């Protein structure tokens, strides 16, 4: 019997619905397998269910409510398609009305921003000259560079923020889905806060100068930043944008902590179970932290509680940027950012946004 049917993995491949989504729709009674093996509980689907699953995937991508999806599937193969057409038209009208409402709200928000814009001043108020140890500044750039954005629609995220205040220079980068923060001690500045966004190519050029153990000189004058290391120098214009208030995005310590051996954990991520993406959704690793502080990768057939999904590529990059043999993973709920912290350095860390699982 199994030879005439598709396994749940084959059904996921042929329909565009993930394995966890197929399990969810089975439990919800929307797409029930043709047969479930009594000994293993493994789900098998008939050939005729592929078209139904593809239809379900389309309706899901369109954001149709589950109750309406049930009715569409129930009436899809019938001779009278009137109900199906009414449900499709009604959902389209809801989407159009929602878009119209969103346009109105966004227009109001833009008016508020326009009103505030002239009243706001940039933290950059004066020329700054300071010095820093090359290894510290290099480490601060290395810690955050991987998280810099590249989306032209949000150019203010396309670089590294230098946040200078007192005797500290913080480097910050984010692309909305991850953020990294680091700190380097500086000398020669005791004035007010100064912030500039160094575009990624300029940040990379600055990093290339940071070799050896000596001090380097950093200056910010207007919208231009210059780094001098010995007789070498690199300078360029900063991004003419304001960086978001990253402090509002910092997670408070919490959740379950797992101390991981980075080399072994990277190997586990690279060879362990992964939920393959489709070009739009990235490859995901699904994590769980046990009561004893052990972090494990969750296999495909485990849909129990405590699972947190994360972009596997982002997590591997964050582990490399952590630059430690051991790192702390702080994992809480499936919607809470995952923090990757250094056990010996509270100022250098990164956070990753989790990815919602269909289950």
C-alpha cells in the first residue's frame, strides 16, 4: 500500500508545504493523510491529495483564514463552484481593504515624522579626535561586521555605527533580522555623544589597517571619518542617515542559557538536521535547551514544546564572529530573540531573530 502513496517528506517536496505544516493541517482536520501506519504513526498521502495540498499552499500564502480554507477545499472539486468563488472574492476584498487601511495609517505616520524631523538634531555636533588600541578596534569591527545590512531600501543599515561616548566606542550593526554590538576603549574624547554610520566598504578598509599592537587615531569631522595607523590612512564619507536607537532593541538577560563548545556546535549545525528552505525561506536549525543547559538540534519528527527555529547561516556567522572557544546561547520563547554572548565579555554579543515554524 505504501508503494502507491507519498510519504510526508515526498508530499512536502511535491506540494510546497513543509513537513511541520502538513502535520499541523492533519491535526486541524484540513488535510488528513489517506493512511497512517498503525505501528509507527507515519503519514502517507494518496496521489490525488497532491493537487489539494498545492491548493492549500496557495491559500496559505495568500493569508486566507483556516476556517475559509476548510470550505474552499470542501467545495473545490464539486460541480457548484459558487461558494469557492465567493470565499476567494471575500478574502481578496479583505486584503484590499487592509491595504487601504495600512496606506492611511502609514500616511499619518509620515506626517508625524515630517513634523518631528526639523526638531530633531543629530548626535554629531563637533569634530572628534581620539585614539584606540588597534586590536580592540579590530575586534569591535569583527564582532559586528557580519550583521550589517545590504538592502538598498534601508540604506541607514548598510554600514557600522560608531557610537562614541566618553571613553567608549561602541560598534553596532543590524540588518533587521540580527544585530551585533561590541565595545572598544578610546582616549582623547570626553565630550558629548557622537554617532556616525561608516558604510560597509569603508569599515572593511578601516579594518584592513588594524594590524599590530599599537594605537591608531580616529577622527570624525562633519560627515567624514578618518583612521590613521602609522603612516597609513583611510578616510571616507559617512552615510547621511540616522541609525535607529539600538539600545531599545537590546535583550534583557533571560531565558535558558547553554554554554556551547563552538567548534563542536558548528559541526553539529553543519551536519545535523536542517529544515531546507525554498529560496525565500532560509535553511533553518531548530534548537531546544534542556533543563540541564544542554542545547540540541530538534529532528523533523519532533514537534514538541520548547523548539526555537533560527536561520542556520546567520547562527554560524554569529558563532564565528563571537571569536571564542565557548559561547553562551540564550534561548527563551519561539518569538524571543536568541542572544549569543561571550562568557568573559558582556560588551560583545549578537542577537538573532527567530523564525516562526508552521506547526
